[in-house]
């Protein structure tokens, strides 16, 4: 009997799938699969899911490069839930976090910028660039009429975002020429922030940049540039 024949799909033809890092045991994400997604996962060796919002099959990492190489597939005692152990490339979460379960509830509200949010939205974020990227992605989803600088940049479009990067890059260069260390810090922070907005525009988490920098580590700048030209 095949795996699909043993599984119990719900009335919509779906089954929940929990994805886990095969080496560390860390739970990475939860998503849904239909029979076709299971078949493709078995055939290709890379995890495929079914998007309920888009109503289509998709492979994890097909656009981000963060593919999940299957190491082991298990199913529970009721045959209605999958556990897939994988070798995760990059980040599992679309926010750029390694795991979708990066937030922890401790019961305390947190005051941020005049707005109270629950502690879960900020707890356990260790990388400030990833934390800012997550906030940017949240703000771009605000409803029309809600006030947000980030939202206004996305509403004005790519040219506005690129214009701000150019402006901040110029101000960074001026600060560097001026020799004031505090001004350099301030302007570089502005530049980093607006670059993160651009990454958000293209749904590119900081991990993609980290991966590219890791790829270049140990290469001479001359060699890397020559290889890129080829």
C-alpha cells in the first residue's frame, strides 16, 4: 500500500504537515499538503505544499531558494498528520526567520512607538536586521488609512523606495567625508533601513543577503567580480 493510500485527507483533500530540521529537531513550519503535493515531494525529494489561499501546488524555495530536502517522512497514529524531517536551505519562514515559530508568548504587553503589541511579536528576535525586516513586512500589510511611514513608501511604489535609498546613500557619503562618527552611525542606520524596505518589496529576507556574503567569504574581490562577469 502506498503512502497516499494510507493517509487520511480531510474533506478538502488536505492533510497538515509539520516540517522539522532533521539534525537539530527544531520545528520549522506547518503547512498543508494534498495528494499531489505528497506525490511530488516523494518524486522530487523536495517538499511541496498546497496553498489554500492561492489554491495551487507550490514547492518550498521555488522563488526564495530556501528549499527543503527530504530526509524522512513520518505519519501519526491516526494517519491524518505528516511529520517531514528535512535539510533546510536558508530560512523556513517567509519573514526570514529560521523557523516560523520564532515568537514566544510570555503574557506581557509591550509598548512600541505609541502602540501596544503583544510580547510575542518581539520576543526572541536576536538579529536586528531580521527584526526590522519582519516589522517592515507587517507594516506594508496595514489597511489603507492606517498611518505608517513604511506603508506610505510601499503605496508610492518602487521609484520612491529607490529614491530614498539614493538619498540616504548620498547622506552616508557626506557623513563619511565629514568625519563625525555619530553622524556616520546615524546615516548608515537610515541607509540599512531603506535597503530593508527594498528587500521587503521583493520579498527577499536578509538571510538571502547573508547567504550571498557567505558565498563570497574567502574569495578575493577581483576573483568574485571576474566570476560574476562570466
